[in-house]
C-alpha cells in the first residue's frame, strides 16, 4: 500500500512539473535583464576607440592595422529621456569572438541574439550631471582578453 501511494505521488508530481514546464515560455524568448542601478544619479556611458600607432593590432595580420583600444566610461548623468545603452553591439561582439575564440561556445545563435537585444541600465552619451563640480574616479582594466561588456 505504501509503495503504491509513493508511486501515485511520484506520477502526480511528474505530471504537475511537466505541466508547469510546458506553461513556461521557451528560454531563448526570454529577455535578458540586468539588475537596477542603485544611487542618486542615472548613469551615463560613452565609448571611445583609441588607436596606438606604435603597435600592430591584435588581429592585424598582413594588413598593417594599428592596435585599437576600446575605452568605455561610466559617469553620473543628468536626468533626462535618453535611450538605454545596448549591452553590446554586433561589431563589438564579432570582434570579441575573433580575438577570444574560447568564448565562441558561449554564444550559440540564440545567445548572440539575446545579447544583441539586451540593454543596460545606463544611457549612451547622456549629459554629465552638473550637481557637483567633481565626482570620484575608478579605473578598471578587464585584462585576459575578456570583453569589457562582461563587466557592465
């Protein structure tokens, strides 16, 4: 009797679990959402591509390209109706995959699409807040070939 009850309960739990799983949208359709930013200011961001003319590019090959250094800054922004900054652009994602091939398995087609649709909680090229004449500065270098967007 106890064995039969345990079997019935197991079957019912499996049915409920399967029903719950079937009612969930497919994971690849779910948007990726970053946590909210805490603090008194919205956060602005700007991206610069600096060129080091004294060294060849990481993937320059025979074409002689000079090393390009992407730099991104985040800062206290003035409030306003700016659009959210994208998590990563398609050219940046492709460049990261070319220079860090070990990342390729992490980005199947669905993962790439989700990353390209995802926005950050920062605002691209937003005006700097004028609430203070100075703000703290933090310098951060990603290193080891990891894309800077992994740290946003």
